[in-house]
C-alpha cells in the first residue's frame, strides 16, 4: 500500500536541500566542465605535432590562465562551504534544543555517562568534525552517503589549495 | 583598520545626497569621507555644506575621473581607500565586509557585486569582471565562471572590479602611482587592476560587498540610452591595449589587431545603432568620425608620451600620512538616522529614538504589477515602515529576476525556477511553493550578509518563509490570514496538493518566532484549523491599515441629490464563490426591481476557472449573468481587473459599497471604501465584523443570504441621510484605527521584540 506524503517528508527534504546547497550546483558543475574543456583544448594546442612548438612563455601564460580559473572555482567552493557550515550549525543547534527538551521531559531514563546531546554539542563546536560525522544522514538510498563523502573530500581539497595557490598566482600573472 | 571612502563627483547633487545619507547607515564606522568635486555647475557644494566638519571636500580642476581619483588618494589617511560612485549607495555592511577581506595581508585590491536598481534592467550589473592586457573585459553576470577563459590573443587575464565598487590597500595603490589620468571616464578601473597584477599585487574581486547602482547621466552619456561619447572608449581602449599589452608581453601584431578590430567594430556598431533608431543620423555620423580619430589620439599618446602617474616622491609622502588619525564621517546621531530612498535620496526628516529595524517582507504578489490582497497589504506596510524610518526589503514573485526601489522598499522580484524538489513535480502547487521558498531563503541569505536584515515577515499563505524558518537563518514572523485549508473546504478543492500545502502552513506556524493574525476571527480560525493554542505566548493581533486619502478626495453622499437620481453600488473583488458573487447576482434583479435608480459596477477579475464555476456551467461569471439577465445589462457594468488609479476613481464615484464575501480574514476592500467616506455592506463572517461597525459605519448580513442582502441595500438606498452618516463614521473609524502608520508602528514593536528574543537566544 502506498503511504501518503506528509509535511514531515517535505520538511526532511527541505533540510536535505539545505545541505545540498553547500556547493552551488550550477556554478560547480559548469565550472568543472569549462575547466575540462579548456584543459583539453590547451593540451591539443600544445601537443599537436602539426603545429610549431609553443614557446615556454606561451605555455606558462596558458597554464596561468587555467590556474586562474581553478582558483576561482576553489574560492567559490570554499565560500559556499563556509556558508553551509553556518547553516549546519544553526540546524544542529535546533536539533540539540529539541533533544534537550526531550531529555528534560524523561528524567527517569538512565542517562549514559556522555549523553548524545553533549556529543552533538561538542561536535558543533568543531564544525569540520561535525561535517565528517554526518549527523544528519542523507535520505537518498544508496548514493546519498557517497554524495556527502564526495562533497566533504572536495571541500577539504578546496580549502587546502585555496591557501596554497592564492599566494603563488600573481607572480605567474606578472610573467 | 581605517577606511578612506572617496567619492568623485561632478554635477550630480541629487544622487550625491542619497549616497551621503546612505553612508550614515554603514555598519562599520571607522571611515573618513573625501568628496572630490569636479568643475560642477549645480548645487553640489550646497549639498556638501550640510555635512560641514564631517567630510573633506577637495576640488578637481577638470572633469577627469583618473585625476579626481588621484586627488582623493593623495589626501586619504585610511589604511584602505574605497571608491564608490556618486550615483550608487553601498549596502549597509559594505565596509564591514571589505574590512574582513583586508584582514588578509596578502590582499591588495578587491571589489564586489554591483546591483542595478532599475525595474527594467538585469538585476546584477557586475559580479566578478575579468579583463585582459588587450582591453577586453567581461562583466560576468550570472556565473563567475562564464567567460572566464575567453579565447583571445591576450597573454594576461585578471579579475577586475567595477569602478563604482572597488577598494585598495592605500600603500599598494600609491606604489603603482595611482590612476592614469588619461582615463578620464572609463577603463580606469580595469587599467589599475592590470597594473597592480603586473606589479605582483593580489587583486581579487569577490561576489558580495554589494553596492546598489542607480545609473545617472553625466557629461559623457545620457543614462539608459546609447547616446554616449563612444570615442572616449575608443581612445581609452587603444591607449590601454598598447600600454598594458606591451607591459604584459603581448606581441606588437596582437596589439595592432586588437586596436584595429575595436575601432572597426565601433564603426560598424554606429550603423547598427542608427538602423535600430537608437541614434539619430547626426549622432551616428559623429560617432563614425570621432571613434577612429580618438583611437589615433590614444595610440599617439601611448607611443610618444609617458604615463602621468603620481610621482614616487609624492606617493611616499602620501603613504606616510597614515600616522594622522582619520576624522570619521559618522557621528553619534548616525545610527539613529532613518533609512534612505537610494533613487530619490528621500528619507523621513526625523531622528529616531532607536536605530531603525531592517526587515524583509515576503509576498507572492506585489504592486505595481499585481495588486492582490497580501501584496497590497505588504505594500502599505512597507510604506508605513519607511515613513517611520525603517529599512525594508520586499521579496516577491516576478517574471524575471529584478531589483527596484518602490514605495520605500528594495523590491526583489524572483522568477520561477523549478530546479529543486523534483520528487514533488506531480504536485504543482507544492512544487512551485517549495522552489520559490528556497529561492527566497537564498535571497535572504544574501540580504542578511550585505544589508544586515534582522527579521523576516512572511504570510502563512503559500509558505514563502518556510525554508528560511527551517534553516534558522533569521527569525520568521508568520502573518495569519485566510488559510489554504479553509479555502479548500469552501471551494471543495481538497486534493493531495492542497492537503500538503495546508500541512506546510501548519509547519510554518509551528516554526515561526511570532504570529501576527490580522483579526480575532483569524485567531479563532487558526485554533480550529491548525490547532493553535488559545493562549499562544508569541501572538499579537495587528489589523491591516491603509494610507488615508486627503479629506478633499473623500465624497460623502450629498443630501441634496434628487430622489430619483442614479445611485451607484460598487463591488470590488475577484469574481469567485468565496467572494459571494453568486449572492450578489441573486440580489441584483430584486434591488433593481425595487429601486430602478440603482446601478451596479463590478470590478475584479473573473476566477470562474479556478473555483469550478466554469466547469459546472461552461460560462464565466459575466457571461452567465448576461445570459440570465439580458435586460439588466444597461444597469450592471463589469469592469474586469482595474488599475489602482481606476479603482480609486470607482471608490470615489460610488454611493454604496457591497462585498458579500463568505469569508474574509480581514477585508481590506471595506477599508478602501471607508477611506472615501462610503457606507459599506459585508457579511458576518471572518474578520469583517471587526472592520465594519454594524449600524454605525455600514450593515452586516449573514453569509450566503441574498434576501438579507437585498433588504440591507434597499434600506440604505431609501434613507440617504444614513448613506452619508455611515460613510462619515467609516472614515472616522479608519483614521482612528486602520491607517498604514498605525499598522507599521504595531509591527515595529513586534519586530523589536522578536529581534531581542533572537539575540538573547543567540540565533
């Protein structure tokens, strides 16, 4: 028998969409495609045996352009990640609030040494740990966890490279 | 970190006033203001005199932007110099966000998004620009990755800021010699970005740090037209390409080709503009002659003369001025100054006792395009809030994404974009509502970041604020009005879509920080339909209000009118079952039979398609009436949907207003009639009895009772003294209880309470 949809289902989907919004789908998808296109074009131009070999200056100039593009992509991803962490924090705080209320209403239940609420609160003090913990698992069957893991991995790479690359780009631009 | 905000202005006193007033509201107070005035011919200096002692006024001998920018730079004392155009107003947190960016010591230059405040133009005028060493530039509007790598011959592409929104570390700007005065109007911003990049400085434009731009005319262009001195562009482009192309290692051939192509392109474009009638023959001919000539002049200047930058010695002396403290622009009154209309520069001439509240109003429809109930009420609320000095952003649905400033509020219109919540595609109302609610959330996130919006005011109807309430981004106040569940019951329209919308309305009510019903009847309905607690702690009834027309515009019934003179009875509202149109149709023949002088005017769009009448009868409401009562058509006029101006005229010219709605949570239409001193007849349903004083300002009848309606109309028509007396009493009641200012005052109390609760809970 088919179960009727309820507001709870819709609210769960809203929370999921809020998590999905961590990386703007349009920008990221389009960005990766454009970067790949340009990369292929660059490779074709520089390695085509029918054309005369490019000068080192041209190669560096083209590579700098590609770096520019990747930097922008990474910067955006990092900015979206920061925004999402704030949202996650807010969502998490709301959940902790309701858990507190629940525990207060049921004092007879023997509490473990460290309560779930405390764990969540501690996790929220360290947003990155919280993201890794995936406190609100995806409801999409099979691929949901994979999507979340991929995104976390991407964000970590993004943060790393943004810091690493930003300081190096301008000397290249000046070539 | 101290800022020097530099404004370069010539002949734009009006927009400059808006900017100066807008800068009073900046959330980051550590800035001085330097205004560099060109050879002005208007009252710019008088406007600046109002701020004597708070800003520095410098003079530039020529209308030359590059030169003017350098004069400001040399006088600046802040660590960061921020440039904003005189026809723009920065968002409240502009400097605060820039300060955050410049905490990174590697950053030397940045700038943010520029919104065009114009109902006819694309919302984003500039997002992140990219420019090449050969003067190719793209203002990226949709995605920052669009156009990122244009395939051209240029060796260098860098991010660039738009001149109306750019900030620099002062020392870095002085190190490269400031701006090049050759750029008297355009390309100054792009040139400085390329030169900074070539000097190894970090130039990084960003997506936020918003400035609202209201393009004004100047000596080189007439705003919103193609009547522009394009030849100044040509000279700048040729000069730029030669200078920066050579500095960036572009080949001579590439530079030459770029210059020739640009000039040729402009030459051809002159023809296109002429054919499109955007330029007249003389303007097009002048453009064709001047563009190559100015291009040549730019080339000669680039090849034969050095750049006229700030001398290194002078730059060093200016850089040492950082030891002097800045004299801040803001004073102790600034935080309590009212909000400003960025287009006209108006603001209420009051000093507020507390800082203004910054609120976002959500609405499905909004004037001037749409004038339905919630949109009209929100428009009145926005006007009332602005009149009291508060800052308002309205987020409404629209055909395309647009931003304008309308009736005291920044109005963001969001187009329908169904790219989320695919699993609900089969439920169109829900699917649309969720997608729109999510877009509202994204817009609010941006407005909060840039303008510091503190609270969201959302109708429960259509759940626009649901995603925001779930996210916890901002506290949401829910306005209780007519409920979807109730209408679904009235119109027998309870499918899964309507059921879920009803459940989501309940979810929004549960998640809202505060509830604002418009009448006690709405509270009772919400208790019945949504299980609202009787003693809800966060609830306050705030009735709607409207803007009173002047006394001279009211038209009480004239007692000296002849007994057999025509009497006009007006109905306003959609033609649908809930509005009681069927009862009115049943009453009309009987009223006319008993009072042949009666004339009916029916204004409102036919909604027979949505309420099932069309399916049942195969007729629209007007067609159905015409078919049944062909002999009455000379006494019953169907006006359809009318404009605000027409509506006001209809109210003014009627003698009696009748709207027998089966249910209204409030009934703004009765207030609109009372505004013109007209007697009103409504039903004892919903909030209508709280608006109409039965026997004092009008008459009440039972819902769905055409007989009572006939009696009420005839009773009033037979006693002209009561027509006048009721009308005047209604007008007095409106002035006493139902003005938009009273509504706004009550809402401000609610907003302040919610903001303080929200701050206390750390949300």
